[in-house]
């Protein structure tokens, strides 16, 4: 069973790019031998049939262990589908739903009554639309420069997807802002790539603090601080009394004892976090010069 499960995991990891290559060849006008196309489709059918069978077996096993239907299904998927494949599928799903939410002009995702959304997307709007302009120019230029139909079709599909990705990523940042919960908790996000939840009792202090870090998104430095910069800057620093574990954008686990993040209007966010803190036992924290007035820590 272990060998079958391992084979299914590797097959699922290769199935999606294989189908993409097949579609690109068809779009580009490449003639594919009927036998080769039939072999690819049969292989995909066998992999899907075997994986469905494994999912059913694992689902029944987890149900016997006492899990409800949803939890048993998620556990079964985790047993059968490799983590990188799950992350890619989940990211594309959240990216698409965020794009549709942005187009439909619905409210921010994950914000309940009493919560305070903290937008950060406006700080990167110019950069994202700059990337989009470059993608469009590249698409048009390659359409005139590449004479080979097959290569032209492949690059056209990839360029169109690149334009969509830039728009969808920005849309996910718009509809998925940071969130300060009514209970004083903090949820830090970056579109569909990152979601960090910090309980209220972990927050020790918060202050206005403009920094210009150069590290990767949510990477933890030697001082235990994780930076979530937008357009190369952060405006709020939150220090914790206990480290918080989280998963970075590419699935790597991390642990930080402080977070620096960007808020388009940081003063209300800092005020909300301080107001949600306990009224007794708090001290004073000194904001960095030019970052705002002195306030009370949580």
C-alpha cells in the first residue's frame, strides 16, 4: 500500500504539468500521434481512479477513528496528495476566488462584525500595475517577434497567464487585508500567499515604526523578527511575549517573536490593538522618531 500511495503522489505531481504541455501542443497546432494522446489520457484516468480509491479507503479509516466527514476527507487528501501539490492547488483556488470577489466588489474576506480590516494593498498598487504594463508590452512584442507558430502559441498562453496572475495577486491583496479581531487578535496576510494568526494574549506591545527591510516575505531574521513589507517598507511593529509558529508562502515552517508589517493607515491599527489590550499592567512604549505619537502598549 505504501508503494502504491507513493506512486500516486508522484503521478499526481506530474499529471498537471503533463496535461498543460498536452494542451499547449494542441493549441500550438502540433500534431500528436493518436497512440501518444491515448496513452497520456489512459495514464491520467488510471491515476485518478487509483487516487479516488485510496481517498475512499483513507476516508473510511479516518471516519472509524472518530473524525467527522469534513475532517476525515481533509485527512484523506493529506494522506494521498503530496504537500506541494496541495499547496499549489489551494493557492490557485484562493487566487481565483479572490479575483472573482474583487471583480464582484464584495467586502473583504474574513472580516466579521467588530473586526477592523487593515488595508495594505494601496501601498503596492503602482508597482503591481507597473508589472502588469510590462507583461502586456512583452506579450505584444513577442507576438510580432516570434515567427514560429508553436513557440508563439506557448509564449502567448504563458504571457496571458502572467498578466492574469499579476491582476489576481493584487486582487487577493485587496480583498484579504490584515484583520484586527474584536478580541484583540491579529491576522496578518499577504493575498493568497500568507496567512498568520496571532492570538491576543501573545501580543506584548505594538508601536508605529517605519522600517525599510530588504529580506524576503515573512522571513525571520537573526533577531527573531519577521518582516511583511509592501513596496519595501513596514509601518507597524508588534512584539510578542511568546513566539508564534506559521507557514511561509512556499510551505516552509517558521517561528517569530516579533512582526513588522505594512498598513496603509497605521495609526488606527495601532490604536485598535492598544485599545484591545488589558487596561491594567500596561506600560509606555516609545515610538520611533517621526512615526507617530507615544501610546500605550498592549
